[in-house]
C-alpha cells in the first residue's frame, strides 16, 4: 500500500486557494491508501481544464490526454493492463460537453474503472463560461443575459444508459466523498462519481455555502438496486428547484465487465502476452 504522503507529488498545486479540487484530491488519495492500492498499480488519465492538472499532484502513473478524452484514454489503459486500478478525471465541460459521446457509451461498455467528474458548473480554466451544468438563467462570460439552456443530468443519463455505478458527492464533505470513492473503486465495472466541486473564483452562485445548505445524504432507506428509485433521486435536484440535492450512491448493479468477457484478455493482460513469435508479415504486407 502507499500512504497519502507517498501518493502526493512535490509539485505545488496551481489551483486557486479554496478550490474544491483540494479536498477532492485528499479524499481520493486517502481512499487509494485505505484500499491498500500501491501507487505503482494505479493510473490516472485526465482531460483538459483545471481538473487536467490532477495527475501533476498525485503520485501514481498518469496521462494528460486531450479535451474530453480522459475516459477513452483510461479505457485503453485498462484494456492494455486490466490488473491496474484505473481512474479517469475531468471537469463537467470536459466530460459532459466535449466528451459526451464517450461518456454515454462508457456505461453500456462497463469497463472496470472510476470516472471522477469535477462538477463546478462552469468552465474554470478559461475563466468563466457556461458549461453543461450551468444553471438556467445564470450570467456568465458567455451568457451575459443569462443562460438559456437547462443543465445536463449526468446521473439520470448514467442510470438510463446502462450504468452499473452512479454516485454524487460534495467536495465540502471529505469523509463521505472518500467513502464513496472507495466503494466506486471496489465496484467491478464503470463507476461514475459526480463531485459538486465549487469553483470559488468563477462561479459565485454554486458556492460551498450553496451546496452545504442543499445537499443531504441518501441513507439506508434508498434502495441502490432499484433503477426507478435511483432515477427519481437523480431528478430531485431539478424537480425541487435546487432545494434538495441528494448525495451518495444512487444506483449500482453487478454485471460482467467488458474485459472479463473479451476473449483476448482471458489468458492475462495484453502487456503480458508473449509477442516474440507473432507473425506480422501478413499485416505489414496489407497495411504498409
Ligand atoms: S478556476 Fe475554479 S476550478 Fe479552476 S482552480 Fe480556480 S477555483 Fe478551482
């Protein structure tokens, strides 16, 4: 296992003081440490945005990919070596906007990995444009007269699209966030954790105080195997006019992962396959 200290790099974070990214990363490193996952057995792929800097500060293997492409990059890593713990990270603009097609299809594919979305309802790195999670009516640099679009609903989409683990947490509750990350990493399949992560610099509406006053934890009375109940909870934020926002695990189910059924992976990870005796002349003739 690796300690939280061993999982931290020496890089000085470039995030704004007070950003929700700090507690998110402390929760993630603590989750990895408590699960006994050594840093050399974990890989993080990120997209572009403030969240894209994540693998500068966590001492696992890492890959900073293109905008909206952390999920397919992480999927490729997992298929190359399914013995690794693989995490994809990105913002709500990155994942729910630019990478939305990857997001949608990842649920039916069910590759075993954790996808963390830094959901701050704004484009932070580019200094405050409306994102897919920006509330209707909110004034931003790109919507000076108020946002005309309603927000995306990632949890409802995840559940409806065949997701096997869908959760939301709040960056202001680090212990709860850590517990949900642990469940998501332990889950065998594609696990989405949407993190309400305040951008303290460019989103003056969805602040720590805003979420603190509205979130509540799903308790044992919520049946995480009941898809209809999970969808109802996923719509509660909008249906209550942002008065009640549930956090916790909304839905989970057991279903075989992609890699557990791929015939090419039954004899072990691709990176451990012997390649020395493979005849490649035919492929070279065809493609070269
Ligand atoms: S711009 Fe917003 S999301 Fe980015 S580091 Fe600053 S506070 Fe965090």
